[in-house]
C-alpha cells in the first residue's frame, strides 16, 4: 500500500465508519478551524530597518508558542546509534518540548544515592536526568519535570520510605529542595503533584501532602519555573472534583500555574470501537471536559496522550492517525489549552501492560502514518510561511501562528538582512 493512500486513509474517509465521521462532521470541523484562527494566530506589524521599499520579504516561522511535546523516557535506549539519533531528532524537529522522568522510586532507589548522572545504574524508561536535561538545553527544548511527588505511593515512592506520615515530611521537603538546587529554572515546567485524587489507593502519605508539596516547591524553586497539577483522564468526563481540588490549592495560596489532564487509549480494542462509531471521546464529550477544567482558571496542558492503533496492519495504523488528527485539532483550537504531550513515542516502549502499538514510530524507528499526520499539522498547516512586499516605509503586516519568526529582506544598499521577531 502506497504512502499517499495511507495519508488519504488517515483523513478518515477510508478507515473510519460513517458514525465516527458524523461525530466529527463539517459543523465540528468548521468550529475547530474558526477557533484555531481566533486563538492560535495573531496580527503583527514590523518596521524592517533599512528595508528597500517594495522589496520581497520572506517570513518564516521558526518556533511555536504552543507546546507540542513527547515523553523522552527512552533517551539513549534504542540499542543502535542510528535509532537513538532518530529518536533524539524527534525533539526539535517534531516536538518542541520533552517530559523528563523524575519518578522518585527509580530516581533514588537507594537512599542518599540518586541516579542523576550518566553513569548511574540502568532503569528501563527512566534515563538519568542530567544527560537528558543537557541534551534538551543544547537544542532549546522546553522541559516538563514529571513528577516531583507522585500521589500513588506504589508508583512514586522509593521502597525505603518510612511508614510514618510525620517522618515522611522532612524527607519530602529535602527531596524537593535537592531537585530545586540541582535543576532550578533549567526545567521550565514541573508536575509538582501527579495523580493525587485517588486517595483510596494512594498508600500512606503525609497529611495534606498536595498543598505542602506545592508550598515546598514554591519555597525552593525560582519563580520562573511553572508549577502544574496533573490528574484525571478525559474518559472520566467532566471532573468537578479535580477542579475543586485545584481551586482549593489556589485559594489557599498554592502557586498552581497549569492544570494537566490526560487521555490514554491504552486498549487497542477501544480504538477499533472509536473507528466503528462508539460514543467515546467524541467532540461533545471532549469539550465538556475542557469546559469544566476552565473552572480552575488556569491554562490546560493535555499532558499525557496515548492513542493505540487497533493492530499493526496498514489499516490499523491509519485508524490511529485519523483519531489523532481530530483530537489534536480540537485540543489545539481550545482557547485555554497551552500544550499537548504525546506519551510513548516508540511502539513497544510503554510501561508493562500498556499497548505495543501506541508509538509514532514502529519498533525499528520507522515513522508511522501518525507521525506524518502530526508533522503535517505542526510543521505544515500550523506553521506560517509567507512572501510579502515591504511598504514604502519598509514595514510589513501579516497574520500568522503565534511564535518566533525569521524575516529576510533586502536593504537600500542591496544587502540581504535577517531579523527575528515574536508574534
């Protein structure tokens, strides 16, 4: 099957049922298009120093304000230099942001011996953060530290953690202080608390630990670091409880800058059900979740996205791409969304029990149709490139997607000049 046909299939007409296409019909698509135009673009007017009147002006967007991220959990773990290089190139080419793992359980499996440096003992999907952070800095990649405290103890805490609420508190604070001293504002965003709602299954934790964790983070991290709370899945529907937890933290003085919400299609059977027209993650349901989260009065990060293909056939891969195209378009259009982060970048690179076909690359690091779909949106449809004519006073005006631009023109002496501007 040729790639062009796969792209056509990824638009939905060939692989998605009429019932699915009805959910995402022309009315919904028009709303999405209008919202993208309204919320993701801006008007700019720039005076180009020394520009020759009437000269050709090339306008090229070189970065997005919006966050398009992926977790970077397999950094250096793809077995060959070629595969590792392709994985690394994803960050800065497709994604402008990376979620860096800071799961305390594997970051400090032995008390007092944290795994920060490149020579640390190996842990699957948990690369030592020092080389990851240095790599991201070298490429100007925005980073999200995930997470300072994980609210479910079985996943978050080292085995050596004492079973005493009060004894935990100074250990928590010391851990937060250490992260702040080591990384500070080098990491732009932090999931301060991850998945704190499920108190029934969290295990023993300090009293009021969510609020205290935010307070300790605010005490030690620089003010430039953004703080997020991360919880819920869009499958749950509108979670007024989550909004109330966020509001309670904010009203008590916690610095909650971002509210994160997840969306994991882990089960390949669910992707097939969606393609067949099941009333799952439809536009109406997605808007209801996002509208509810507006109650927190904070930007929304769609923080963990998994879309498993129904299977590893060409048709199954096209279904994955079709689902992703509509989801990303809707999320990108939403006024208070600030970013979208794909979770597992490579097939087979998920946690145990999670799907094998949820990557944007296959196991050999070959791009799948879903990669081409995201690339077509992020680097195609949503990136402004224009050729304009300078006015008599050397000025240009244009409307484009928000971000950083390179503007190239000719001055009155015939020299080619370049300037960078932010829209």
